[in-house]
């Protein structure tokens, strides 16, 4: 397009040329040509529409408009054209007014085309990916970015911010997405692919369509939240009616492939191997392939909404086909182990399952009959025939199941009702000591309960049941009460037997035998047809209850006896004097005398507790044997049991106390003290080691002899043995001492304590050896040493050396530690140190006297010489 330029000379000024009529007329003619050209171009451009339904076609249209209008606009801006317009404005303002309107329209439409082309070009990359991208997943990734770019266009553009432009453009995008999905989900090729690939394609296509709608509404929210005053309130039906319909078609296609896959998966190799009719399985597989074959030859486009009714007809036919095939396959697959409702018995449950499948098929045929078009078709006739064959198989299956159950019930039920009420887990002739391990068990066959349940459900299914089965079913509540009461009774019996130890089992042997006589009736005589079951349960329950009461009473008394024995066993027989910090520890004799005194006090309490035990056993005798003599033959073993327990407790009493005493000996806590003293010529302990050992052994013996106060019972009784006069002046009392004192555990602890005390005393003696370095102080003959020294007439220096030696010893002794703690003994060294110091001082005094004597003699001799 090119504007025709004027032929006149325009070199002069505008004001001059505007006054020249010839020039003005020529320019006016030229401008009129421009006006017509621009008007025609604008009219042609406004009439143009995008070529095709694609959004890219709309972008191309705006680019074309922009190029055309830009060419005219740039020519209008030429200096020559602008000068023409100025001259005409000066000459004829009316004519130029009409021309300016056309030029203003040109500018307006050019700016619109330019703006639209610019903003829509930002969408071009996304739209090309939408149109030509490989794979549906590419489209799914493009949609969010595309809508986000559209949102920016809506906010920033001066023209695509109105419904009149944006809605049609969104429709084109929706069309483009629909076309891409239609190309991907091509039924001509889809049903020729493997099921997994086809399902994947359909799923991706459906997700893409749903994502388009979801992202649209997300963008609507973003537009509102951006603060823009212009919201996206478009007609949703225009945008998504077609894509929503396509989503439903994709779901139908997915269901078709899913159903087909499930049908094929039923025919796994394991099923073909175990089924009784492998050829029938192959035939069913061929039927599956026939069901989906019509889908490959559709004569219409299922994605077109105009064909909705035709597609609905195809889906209905497919569902009916699939239902019959599915039901038959479920039936074939589960023949041997049919699924059942909760609490349904095996046979009635299998019949109910078969009937439910049969009902579904019959319901399908009824619906077929209501649709004449479906029934009249060849496939409809085939489905109806197939349904009749399947239901016939199910009827035969039901009849076989029922007949087998009826025959077995009539044969087995009378035999089961002849079973005794109880069974034993072991022989009844076992010895008494193991009788508590013998268990009675309920002998009610689960098959009776199963027959009862089967009978009830068979009647619900409308099937006749044997008279014996009906009778037993009517007695179900009574059997349930009997079995529950028997279980409770047997639980009480077994718990009761578990409660009793061996001694109590022997004690109550008479009562246990009496209970067994009653229980044997349920094991030997009574059956589930007997009329005395209720009385048997009552009698057993009452007998068990009486025995339970007696056992609880005996246990209560046993707990009292055990409490007293526990108190005896935990008694401390070695109570030591406690010296406060800084106080002097007691001497050895004082220490052991205190221990013995405290033992005597404790023994009185122990004997009182022991003496109370026979009275408790007499109470047991009163309840079991109805006597209170303390010597009932029925309780002889029970007395012996407790006497043995007492022996064990007393043994533990002595052993634990000896262990505690041994631990005290080894602990580094001084409890008694002894002294180290000088008994010329030896350093000794006071008391000496032998005496300390004797006191330790005596203390151990005193501990063991505590058991002499526990007098044994006479044989077969709980009465203490009276003292026995062996000789006129000798009385023997039978106590536990003779047994406890010979216990290896007691002997072991006694020996261990003695050895540890010996080691301790040896260690203390070694401690005294360091003082032997001073033994010259008392072992040397002082007079002889001094005489030899006087005879030598030593110098003063020699005397000084001797004096310094003894002074050093006296001082050194004062610096030695005067207390030595070794385990539980504190050794006082002060007396020994004092004796050594006194001996050193004695030497000093003797040396001083000798020095004085020699000095005096020397002085007198010197005096005599001077006088001479």
C-alpha cells in the first residue's frame, strides 16, 4: 500500500501555498485519494477473522493487521504528507476535519493491532508447544505457564483486558487442548496397543483436561488477589463444557481397559492348571476379546458431544457384556473356596454367594429385555444365551452343595451327640502327685455348631433341612448355655488346681478325689443327648466352690506362717555397738559381749514367732480334718512340709547373718580396738591374736546355737518334742541345731570368717614388725654397755654421739602414727610408742649419770694434780 504523492511544487512556505488556489485544489484531490485508501484498508482489516480455530491463528491475524496499518501510519508521518496536511488545514479546515477523523481511526486501530501483537507474541512459545509438542505430558507442563502469561496480558494490555477478546481466545486454547487429546486418544490405534500403554495414554489425557480447568480457576484466584479491578468472570460453560465431556469419555475408556485387564488377569496359569475345565477357560478368554472388539470399529467420534447418545448405547452394551463375563469368571475362579459374608457357614455361604452372582445376571437380562434395541441386536442375543448357560451352572452348583451337606448332616450329627461332655488329656490312674497336671476339656464338637448355623441359614435360603438338624438348631441356646457354663466350671477347676502346691494337693487329696468322682460322670457317662447335664454342672460348680473356699482359707493361714518365717529369716543376729565420731571404739571383749547380749534379746522374739506356728497349723487341721489335736494323721505330710520350710528358713537365717558378719570383717570400718604393747623382750597385741580368734569363733558358735531354741516337732505332728532324760543329770532337747550346724553352707561361712580374721591378725602383726628396729633399747644389757663405755673413758664427743642417738629415737617415736585401722579392727599404737620412748629416755638418764660420774672423777684428779 502506497499513498499517491502530489505533483505540484511544495518548496514554498505553507502560508504562501495555502493562498494559491491551483495548489490547494491539487492537494485536496490527492488528500481525498488518501482518505478513500485508508478507509478501505481499515474496513478490510476489521472484517478479517483468524484462519482456523487455533489461538496461533489469532496471533497471526493481529500481526498482519499491525503490518498493514503500520505501513500506512509510517507514510502519514512523512514530511511531504505532513506539509500537505498543514497547507490544507490553512486553506480549508472543513475538508481536513473529515480527513483527520480517518487518520485518527487509523492511529487508533494501528495502536490496538500493535499492542495486541506485542502482548500475544509473549504467548507464542507456549502455544506452539501446545500445538506441536510431543507427548501429552509436555502439554501438562505448558498449561500453567500459558495461563500465568495470559494473566499478565490481562493485567497489562489495554485491549485484551475485556471479556469480548479474552473469552474467545480462551476458547481457542481449549479447542487446541481438546484436539491434542483427540489425536493422542485415537481409538483406531488405541485398542491395538497393549493395555498398560493404553491406560497410561488415557490417564495422561484425562489429567491434562482436568489440569486445564484446575489451572484456569487457580489463575482466576490469582487475578483477584493481584489487586486488579477486572476479574475473570467468564462463561465457564463456553470454556469447559466440551473438555468436561471429553474427561467423562476418557474415564469410560479407562474403565473399559481396566475391566478388560481384570478379566484377562483372572486367567492366570495357576487357575488353568487347577481348574476342572481348561477348555472352558480358553473359551472365556476368547469371549473377553469379543467384548471389546466393537470399540475398534466405531463409526462415530466418541469425543463429539453430538454423538453422546450413541456412545452411551455402546457403553451400556459393554457393561452388560462385561458383567456376564465377570460374573462367570468369578464363579469359575472361586468354585472351590467361594468368598463368604462374615459369620456365614461354608455351605450356606457358598450357596448364598452363588445365588448373589446369579441374581446379578438375571437382573441384567431383565434390563436387556426393557431395552428392545439392545435385545434385538445379535450381540444382545448372544449375551442373553450366555447368561442362561451361566445361571444353569450356578443352579447345579447350588444343588450339589446342598445335597452333600444334607447327607453329611444326617450321618454325622447322631454320632456327634453321643460324645461325652468332657475329655481327659491323660490317663486317670496317675499318682496323686501328678493329678493336678491332668486337665479336663470340653468335648463339644465344633461341627455341631457348624451344622446348627448351616441349618439356620439353609432355612433362610428356603431349603429343607433334616429333622435332626432342625431339632438341634432349636436347642442352640441351651447348648450355648451348657458349653459356656462348662467352660467357666472347667476354668475354675484348672485355676484351683494350679493354686495348690504339692503339699496342699496331698493335704486336700480326699476333697480332690471327691471332686474327681463327680467330674468323671461327664467324662464316662453323660452325653450331649443326656437330660442331666444341668444338674451335673450345678453339682460340679458347688463342689468346686466349697474346695475353693477351703483352699483360700488355707492360703490365708499359709501367708501368716510365711510372714512369720520371713520375719525370722530377716532377723539380724549381729548387732554391733555404734561409736560416734571421735569416740573410742570398744575393746574386743566388750565388742563380742555386746553382740552376744543383743543376740539373746533377738532370740526371745524369734522363739515367740516360731511358737505361734503350731497354732496356725492346728487351725488348718480344724478346717480340713475337723480336729484340733495338732497330730491328725491327715495332716502328717503337711506338718512335715512346714517343718522342712522352717529348717530352710533357719539355715538361711544363719547363713545370711554369717555372710553379713564376714562382710563386716572385710569392711574398712573399725568396730573394735586392740592395743600394741611392749612385753620385754617382745611386742605383743592386747588381747593377743589367739584370744581374738577364740572370741570370733565363739561369736560364730553363738550365732549357730541360736537354732537350739527352735525345738523340733514330734513325728507326724506339730507338737514340740519334750526334753528327753538320757541320764539322771543329763537332759537332751531335740532342736534344729544338729541339722543346721552340719549344713555345708553354714560350715563354709564359718570357715571363711575364721580365715579372714586370721589374715587380718597376721597383717596387724606385720605392722608391728617395723617397731622391732628399736628392740636394742630393751634387749641390750644396759649395765654391761655402760661399764664397757666407762672403761674406755670416751671423750665428750663420743658421749654426745650416744646422747644424740637416743634423743633422736625419742623424738622419732612421737612422730609415728598412733592409730592403725585395718578392716574392722583399730590398732592402738600409743602404749607401744610410750614404752619405746620411756626406754630411750632411760638410756639418756643412764648416759648422763655416767658422764657426770666420769667428769667428777676427772675433775677431782685434776684438782689433786694442781694441789701437788
